[in-house]
C-alpha cells in the first residue's frame, strides 16, 4: 500500500523519500486532498512502461486486421493527440 504525502513534505524530505523508494516503498502525492502523482522506483516505472507498451501492441495486433486504412489513420491520429495531451 502506498503512503500518502503532500507536496510540501516531498520538498522537505525528498532525500528520505528516495531512500525509502529504493527499499520498495511507494508514495502518492496528494494536492488538495486528491491524488496528483505517484513516486515509485525507476525499475517499477520501467516495468509499467513495458507492460503498457506490450498491452497496446497486443491490442493493436488483435484489432488491426479488422480496420480499414481510414480507420487505422484515424486511430493513429487520435493516439498522437492523446500522447501529446491534446
């Protein structure tokens, strides 16, 4: 279970939090009582990225055969916008 911290606490205790993260601890940073970000080890971050990429590629592979060329272009355009935050 992740421990909750506030932004001020992160600024004050960054070194300590990084040490604890290296010990497999995780933290959720809350802003105004709502989760805003998470601090996890870089190894876990990399695993999460690989898992997300694998899931996306598998999903695209399953559905790509059913798409028309126009649908595929629209899907690619939409994905680019999401990645760029638009």
